[in-house]
C-alpha cells in the first residue's frame, strides 16, 4: 500500500541529528512521532508523489502517525493546482494540524491566483476554536492580502482575535510586523492606540525592529511605543 511505502521512504530519508533539533523546537509534537526528514527532501518527495502516483490514499489516511507525514501532506496539498479541490484538501487537513511547523508549511500556490475565492474561507477559519486553524487563517492574510489586495478590514480581523494560545499570538505579532513593512501608515495607528494585548503588541514591535524592511527612523519610533504594563502576560 502507498501509505506503507511512504512511511518506509520517510525513514530512508531520516537525518537523526536534524530530528533531534526538531524535537526541541516543536514541543507540541510527541518526540517519538518525529522521524527527522529535512524540508528539501520532503518537498522533493512530495513532487515525486504528485508526478508519479496517486497520493489520495495517503491524503485520506488521517490522522497520520508521524509528524513528517504531516509535513509531507502539507507539501502535497500545496502543489494542488485546482482551487476547489485544494480547499477541500485543506479543510480536511486543518483539524489534524497540531504544530506551528506543519501549519506554516501549508501554503498552496493556487491561493495566490484566486485570493478573492480564498477570502470567505479565511473569514471562517479565523473564527475557529482550533489553534492552528486560526494561525493558518492569519498566515493566509499575511501572505496574500498585504500587497495590492490590502484592506484595513484585514487589520481589524486580526487585531480582534483574542487568545491565550502562544502560537496564535505569535502569528498575530508576525502579521503586524510584516504589515508594518508593507503598509506602515495604515498599521501604525494600531500600535499607537495599543489595540493588541500587551504581550502581542510588544512582540510585534520586537519583530518589526528586527526586520531589515523597517527604516532606522521607523524602528526608533516603534521603540517608544512599547508597552510597560507590569501585568503583561508571559508565555513559557
């Protein structure tokens, strides 16, 4: 069966040193679920599967046993060229995503071609009670709606999200830092008015200051906007 073949192939691509590193930086995944396959090898294997076989049996075999299978799954979906089928595959997969890495690797190329069709799904995903579905929604807004498709509505959508989940708030911070680099004038009032919670607000400023797409003068001003609320929420 193709599922068994895929698992066998992933173990043949195993890099134990890389796997040990992944186990440290992806704490929400059980260590024995991580094989340790490097991303370029997974991308290459995903292309091979799409080109030479029918991965349907693999895509429907959820949940997967291994993290690396989840990663491969994300890369196979990202190669889907039909928008409607891609959406179906994404919605089937999102409930099974349990870590930031797989969430962020799921990036279908076809979404870039039809952002207007994508937007209603983002509206739905961002209201989800699943951590990585919300994170994915914000990531899609960051990828596809900070350029010529930008609208202030999207800043409102993201800033309205309130969560105790670290991986959601980190994505909100990442979104606002990226938005500052691309839509500085529109985004700045959200930081001046401290619309975000203190931790996310400060993290967004930190990430923006670390970016080489923000000018020195902008960085200097952003530093003055940091929140010094002693009750600032912390994550461990």
